[in-house]
C-alpha cells in the first residue's frame, strides 16, 4: 500500500502535493471533470521542476517532462513495456504493436517497419492525394462559412489510412487484423489532431500562412498535378507542422512501467513504477524553447535547432518504441495542408485562446474548432 511499503516511501521523496492520509494526492482532483484534470496536470508541471509524483489511494505515477529523464526511459529496450493506462485499450487492440511486448513486439515491429519504407509510401501517396482533393471539394461546399473542422479532418484521415496500407494489404492476412485496429487507432485520431492544430495556427498567423502559400506557388507555379517529390520540397510547411505539434502534440503523454529502478532528476524511482512522459509540458518549457508559448516555425531551421537536446521535441516519441507511422503521417499532413492552402485562405474563428483540452490519450478540445475557408482565385 502506497503509504506503507518501502517503494512508496521512496516515491514520496519525489516532489508532489502534500498527501492526505489514505487518499494520497487524489483530493487535489476530487470533483474534477476531464477539462479540470488536464489543467491540473499543467498546473503541476508549472509548480514542480521537471518531475513530480501523484498518487491516488494505492496507485502512484511519476510524471517527467525534462529531456534527460525522458531519454533514460525511452532510449533503451529495457523500459519498453507500456503501463496499465493502455490496458483499457488492450480490450480492442489486443496484442497490436502499440500495446504488445517482448518477442512478439520485436517480430511484428520488424515486419511492419518494412510496410513504411519510402518506396512503399509512394503507393499510399496516390490514395492520400485523392483524399486531399476530396477534402478540397468538401471545403468548397462550405466556402466562406464557419465550419467545424474536427469531424471533416477526422473523416479525411480515417479514409486515407483505411484505403492505404491497411485496406490494401494487411487485412488480407488474419494474423495482422489486430495490427489493422492499432494502425487505425494510432494513425487516424493522431493525424487528425495534428492537422486540426496546424490549420488553426496557420489561420491565426496570417504572415506565416502567406509564406507557406508563397512556397507552394514557387513549387507548383500553376501546375495541377502533385508528386511525392513536391512534398519533400515543402520545407517551410514542414517547419509549420513541426511547430504546431510542439505546441499541440497530438499524443500529449506516453506511459511506461519501469522494468528496473532508475534515477530520474536525482530521485530514485523504483522498479514497477508507472511513469508518464508529459510531452505537452516538455514542449512548452522555457529552458528548452525560448518564448515557449509563442508560435514560431523558424525554431526548426537547422541553425536554430543546433544543440537542442534530442529528447526535447518528441511528438512521435523516440527510441525503439517510437512512432512507426511518422513518415506516413507527415506525408498525409503535408498533402492535406498544401491542397487546402493552394485553394483557400484560412481565417480564424476559434483561436488558440479559446482552446480547452480534455484529459485523453490524444489531444482533444472540449468544444468544436471552427475556421473559415475563403476561396482563392
Ligand atoms: C501526427 C500523427 C501521429 C503522431 C503524433 C503519433 C505519435 C505516436 C507516439 C507518441 C507513439 C508512441 C506511443 C507510446 O509509446 O505509447 C506512437 C506509436 C505508434 N504509432 Fe504513431 N503517431 C502518429 C501517426 C501514426 C500513423 C499514421 C500510424 C500508422 C499508419 C501510426 C502508428 C503507430 C504505431 C503502430 C505505434 C506503436 C509503435 C510501437 O509500439 O512499436 N502512428 N505514435
């Protein structure tokens, strides 16, 4: 029990709220809805310094949001086991790559990695481009109106992923039909969230949006067809996508169970402890990103990224269990945003100040997100 055993006493040495007998720290969260829980985690991150513990009755979690601790946990094969947080998802994802472990994970990861090779991405690219054109048509029907972009982008990413790799090849083999659910889960909501916040930030920063438009003009110069090579030339757009995923990481945290006792920020954290890596808070640390709350795509210029700790920016996680679909996701986001921006000027309706997130595995706003798409001539 968290108040009585030695591991609990070790965990209690890590900074955290004052505990209340029997309830631990859970009184701090009493009566909160999921918006309140998201805010509570952010408040804790501000109050403490890169690490804090939170325990409720007999369950303790250590939260870390500094790159050195993240590296200790994520860079080795040792702590690759996901925490009980994902157990709930296991009901649906069974032993898919996201939640599987040991030799099963290793074997599947090797096979599935080849499904994302650049040459294979070429096949998916055509499907994605077709869906991006459909997306442009959907916006045409709504041009000039305030529209909730969340369900539209969600449908776009769901269609793209189900018609690509998953629909084409993997589901022919029953061995991989779990994997298909995993890919749909990891690849659809996450990419939709990435797109949502990329469009919101571009609508809000007209000067940046104009620079993306100019980049597209210089690549296409009136040409209609799009190739995979065109996407690789969209360097400024890529920086915009990276910057929106810094401020709004689609996966705000990941969780592991420690497979051996480690030292994190000079505190001992015992084997078996659940450890949350708070990507959202890490990306907003002033010590890692100057004027961290400010949207500035040029942070990702090579000269401005030089010397940055490799674990300070981890929207796709890092180490051996990083995101297997990250190239696919980048391709999809570039394809959709470039198709939209070539045809429309985006205007803000919902702004970053209106955002109010809920506690979830994927970053979600509690309310719809509205933007306006004005047809360009
Ligand atoms: C912007 C879009 C995406 C983001 C931000 C993202 C982020 C992540 C993160 C943070 C993880 C680590 C999760 C953890 O350790 O608990 C992960 C794992 C994973 N992602 Fe993605 N992802 C995206 C898109 C995709 C896509 C498009 C696919 C598939 C087509 C995909 C498939 C996976 C799989 C299978 C894993 C588990 C890998 C393993 O455990 O070995 N993701 N992703």
